[in-house]
């Protein structure tokens, strides 16, 4: 079984910064890419950033230039800068395309 534990979510003011962390544990192929997903109010859960074992990263246009994804073995991070109210969502991590169960996610709320 694979488990994901997300942390770091908080209430932050527009324009502020926040760093999220994800710890993956269990039995899985260590060469898998990891990704951050988010689900805003009334929206689907979408992949917004991914990172390979070698550090190659891809971003959705909605976060490109503002967010930075990184990983250290099975721990993944998301540095979020210039946060906007539309970034408000529950943030999850997972291995894209692998269909593992989701963790609880961590809530990010951007509001003044």
C-alpha cells in the first residue's frame, strides 16, 4: 500500500508565499514521477505540477512562473509565491497515472 501525507497548508494573504510538503511511503516503483494536484471549490481535482526523479518539472499554465516543484527522494515540495485567491484549494500529491489512493490533502486558503 502507498500512503501520501501532505502538509504545510495555511491561510495566507494574496501575494504571499507558502511551501507545501508531501511524504510518500509504502511499496512503489522509485522511478515514478510525482505530482501536485489541487481541487478548488466546485471543481475537479487537476494535476498542476509534476517532477521526475531527475528533477525535470512541468507546470500547468495557471501556476507557471509562480510555483516551483521539487523532490528529495520520496519527499516532494511545492514552493508557492505570489498567491492569488483562485489558488484556494485542497492540495494533494500522488504519482500521476498510477491510480493510487489519495491522501487527505492540505488546505490552502488565499484571502485577506
